[in-house]
C-alpha cells in the first residue's frame, strides 16, 4: 500500500520535473527564481540610491504600489506594455540567430510612418483596411531591416553598427518626408499631422482611451513567435544556426539565408510595434510620435530571456514602471528613479543570469557524470 | 636517470562531486626524473585527479606530497609555487601576441613597472637550449602550427619554474613526426631532472615513452605497471576491465557499384596555390577508402568539396552516376551523403542544446521528424533514444545538453546521428579522435557493420593504425595532391610517413 503511494508520488514528481524542464537545460523554476532575485536586488540598490539622495525608499516604493495598483494604472500598464512586447519579440528573433538588431527603433518608426501615409489614402472595409495597414507597416519594417542583413551577408558589415546608423538615418528621412511631402495642415489647428486615417482604420478600444484592442494582436505576435522559433523546422534551423553557425553550415543550413530571413522577420514584427499609437491613439503620424520602444524592447527581450512568457512578464514590469513615473513626480519623488530602477534591474538580471547559468551548467555536467559513474563505482 | 627519490606522492585521494565519487582511494607514486603515464577511459577520473594535483579543486580526503613535503593546494598558483606545471589539452594562447609575450604573460619580469624583455629572452634561450626545443620567440602565435604552439605551452610552464610537468593528452593534436619530436624533447627534459606526468589514450605511445604506467578505472587506481611487463592488449584490458574486440578483418566483399566518384577536382586555396590539385578517385559500395596525410594538406577542403560547402574550380563529382557538382549541401545530405566532421565541437554539435536536438541537426528535412511545418518532437526524441541505445552513448536521457557528455560519448552520438540516416556514402574525418579505446572499438564496429551493408566510406584519419586497420585502399595526400596509392597490406606507418611528408611513390602498378 505505502509502496504504491511512494511510486505514484515518484512519478508525479518526475512528471512535474519534466514539466518545468523546458529544453532540458535550465528549469523554468530556476529561471523564474533568478529573475525575481535580480529584481529584488535591483530594488534594494535603487533604494540605497534614493536613501543617499535624502528620499525615503519606503515612501517611494509604497507610493509606486499605491499608485500602480489602481484600475486605471493597471490598464495603463498593459497599454504601455503592448508595444514593448511586440518590439521585444522583434529583438528576440534576432537574438535567437545571434544577431543584435538595435534597429528596431528605426524599423517601427518606418512602419508607423508608411502605414499612416498609405492608410490615409485608401478606402476599404474596416477589417481589410486595418489588415492592409498592418501589412504596410510590416513591409516597411522588413525592408528597413533587410538593409543591414544584406550588408552583413555581402560585405561583412556588423549589424550592430549598421542598425545604429540606420536609426539616425531613419529619423532624418522621416522628418524630411513629413515636412516636405506629407504634412497635412488643417486651418485653425496647431496640431500638425499627416492626413488623418479614415475611421475604417481605427482600432476599437477595449476600455475607452485606456486600453487598445491591439493588445490581442501583440498576443498573436507572441504566440506566432513561439510557434515559429520554438516549434517549427525553420525555427530549429534558426536556433541551430544561432547556437553554432559552423555546425549548422556543415549540416547543410546556409547561415546567410538565416541571417537575411531572421532580420527580415525581426523587422516585420518591429513594424507592428507602433500600431497602438497609430490606430488607437493618434490616427495619424505626427511629431507626437512614440519613441524608445526599440531600446526598451531590447531591455524587455534581455529581461525575458528571449522567451515568449518571459517577454510578456518583462513587458508588463516595464509597463508598470512607466505608468507609475507620473504619480511619483506628483509625490515630489524624482521620476528618474524609474529609469534608475530599470537600468539596475537590467544589469542585475544580466549578472545573475550569467552566474546562475554557469552554476547550472556545471551542476548539469556533474549530475550527468554522477548518474553514469555511480553504478560503475558501486560495481 | 630514474632515481629512487619521489617527486609526487598521492595517497588515499578522494574527490566527491554532489552525489558522485569521481576519485576514491587513489594512490600514485611518481619517481623523480621519470615519465609517468596515467591511462584510463574517458570519464575514469584522470582529469579530476590531475585537477586535484594542480590545485584546481581540493580533495575531500587524502594527502599530496611533493618532493617529500606534504602540501595543500588552494589554487593553481600554490601548485605552481611548488614546481608543478600543467599543459592543457586545449591551448591557452593569445593569437595576436608573439611567442615571447605569450610565455611571460601573467609572469612578467619587471623593473620599475617596465617589462624586462631582455631578461625574459635570456632566460628562455637558456631553457630552450637545455630542453632542446626551438621556437622563434618573435613570431606571432597566429603563424605557428599545432606542434609549435604546444612547445610554447611547455616553455610557458618551464618559464614559471616547473619541475613537474603534467601533460594532458599532448599527442591528441599532433602528427607522427611531431609526436617523435615531442617525445625527444620530453626525454631531454627528464635527463635534465624534470618529472613528467603524461595522460594519454594512445597505448602504443604510452608503452614506448613512459617509465611507469598507472591505470585508472572507475575513479580509482587499479594497477601500476612497467611498460616492459605488459602488452598493448593487456593494458587496454586493464583500462576497460574486460576483453576487447579485435579491430581487424572483414567478411564481406567490396561491391562493383561506384558510390562516389571524383574526377579531376581542383579547388582554389589561399593565394595562387590550389588547396586541391587534380584529385580523382572513386569509392565502391562496401569499400573503405583511407586518406592518410599530415593535417592541412587538403583533407579539409576535400571533405567540404564533397559536401558541397566549397565549389571546385574544375572537375566533377558524382554519386552513383548522378552528377552532383552543382547541387546544394542540403540536397546532398538529404540524398544519401553523411559527414562526420573534423572537430565535433566546432562543426558537429550544438553544445548548449539537448541531445535530441543534436541528433536532429542536419536530418530535420526527413518527413518522419516533421508535422507539417513543425518539428515532431516526440518522433525526434524517440529517434534520439534509439541512437543513444544503439551506439551506447552513456547519458541519463536525451534531454541532457551535449556539453554534459564526455568527448567519447559526444563522438558516439555524432557517429550515430550520421549513420542512422542510412547514408550510402559516409565521409568520416577523424571518427575516433580523442576518444577512449572502448568508444573507439565501438565506433569501428559500427563503421564496419555499415560498410558490410554496402556503405562507401571515405576515411580521413591521423591515426595510421586506424587507416591501415579499416581501409580497403589507402591514398596519401600531400600538398593538395594524391601522391601515393597503397593497399593496407603494403602500408606501414613508416612508409606512409615518407609519402605524407612528400616522398614520391615509384610508379609500379
């Protein structure tokens, strides 16, 4: 009787272990624990900084929680997280191929701009109209990301340098195009924008002025990312190529193809990051354009370890921190503390992951050796 | 030479890792001024023991005595201070620095903050004269070959004043001529009073070069023998604890169907030189064609050309009569060609990925592993378990990352992956490099079985015994050309050595 109970407990435990074992490298539990520890360390460090500048960390943190845990702010958290999650997915596709796409910033701006321009001049039923705008945004981002990819494949130009430079170039091109070609003046209005999108291209809000239904699209993006990168044959080749380009090449996988395809995919996803702004908030491109999604997306991808679930959690954390910056200001606590917390979280996460990763690698190797050596030693 | 004084004595060493005893009850006595070989299978605990002696980790029990003085090593610097130096299997050199800079790195003689290069040079020249080695101190390390790099590593250790040298599989990367040179250097060092602890798999070398041999099996020392008391077979059996299958002989016949044909293949090399110059040969079903040669004489380019990673300047390649010169690597690999690459870590495996993804690599086009555009992980894992079973890969499961396996088991997995797609042509580059005798015998068995079933094998190996033992015909490559054709019966290591270094074969047949 007790034996059978023992047995079923054993199988349950091993099932649980397998459930948390992901790819067999590092369990989800360890990843979660190490990320939480990193966030906690970051809060302590930022607290020390607050205390050193004469503010009470407890005050600041309780203010953040108090302000952040209201309905309004929670909706704002999700609303702010949406573009960051999309941008982070774009960055993560690059990371999986060992490419650092810093150009997401420029790619989503290209997406927003061309989608605004093209979307304003067509008239279609709503679903088609919005679909067309998504396609234009994705194409603009993809074309813009193809440039560094082709430069890398043909000329060996490092994609980090190419994408950083393209970000600057993007701003100049868009500013010029906007000022010279697509500025749409409405008499009596100071707010200068491109031509307003017809209402057929407006995405409905889930909660009026608080939360755009684009959040569903972001979820679709995350799921598609997961399916393609982690489950598909193409994703397997992408990850193999990113993990060991020479071994992948020897196995008949062309790394040049992978570089171009993954950059183009990354750019296409990046093109969607600005859609909340375009389709739900502004309905046109203008000087109030969003900024920083690309750079914050890199942070979110790093914090989420390029994993779909991790990216969602990290995106929400970033959205939360952004949403409480305002209330902190009102409470006479400098809102730059939010920036400090973000930066410190990022640093501690990178360091903690590295340390934990090494320990886990060593333990895995030792355990594998252990399972093999023990019976031999006993024999 | 050999005196009765003892350089290193280890007694009752026990080293535990969480849940495992890597070394237990290890006793080792190394006499001063001798070459002492330590042999054992991969995973037997040789490296763990040497790391203990070099202070890289601390034992749970036992004592270390160096020159009669009991020592506790907290770190390698304690071991270095006691006169122990280690030459690792994987070299640790900075490519863009010169030999001299590499040697003094971390141990620079300084005066007032300035490095005394002159002083270092004088000391090194003296060490080189004493040990009979020579390396150009001003050459950048990036210009050096493997053998010379190893000499730099040895000089580095001597420069730090080591009198006891631990060499971890020093011959794994060397060709026969370089091995001879290394051994003569080691003898000079020993004559000069140094003591050498030498870890190796290659039993012939161990028997020729060492004064004493200690055998480690399953974490403990099981025998101490003198080379004159044992045969190679006896030593191998001491290592694995059982009798070994014999490596020679074949039952089947070479068939008539030509599986792979190379016709006047020429491949561009660096500069004006051709990496391959007018290479032609064919391999029939059930035939093993061995290529002997010093590494870097075109073997790598030959393999990459056959796989399709390098496009030849001229010439044609055909598989079973079909011209494949202009097909993609993917096409060739999906149509009966398999490749065991030169370097399993660099070209063969995804070290961070689980074993099942490793066995899937290169075979992901096979419909049995796909469900539409998705990977059928269940089928891939089942297949991986089958490879693990059939090729006796020692691992708890297919979910373990590849880095956790020992080298021999990684290689068995790789060979298993390449054979389980049922290829008709296999290119096997160093299929048993750096693996222990047990794994080597297992890999040979599998290659023979596949050959008997009709596989055509191109075997490239630095292990001449392997080339002679497995091949039906042997070609020697030198400087991008085939400069000798031999049968295994007429090939001896000496004769092959002559052709490998450029000797011209008299045209006979």
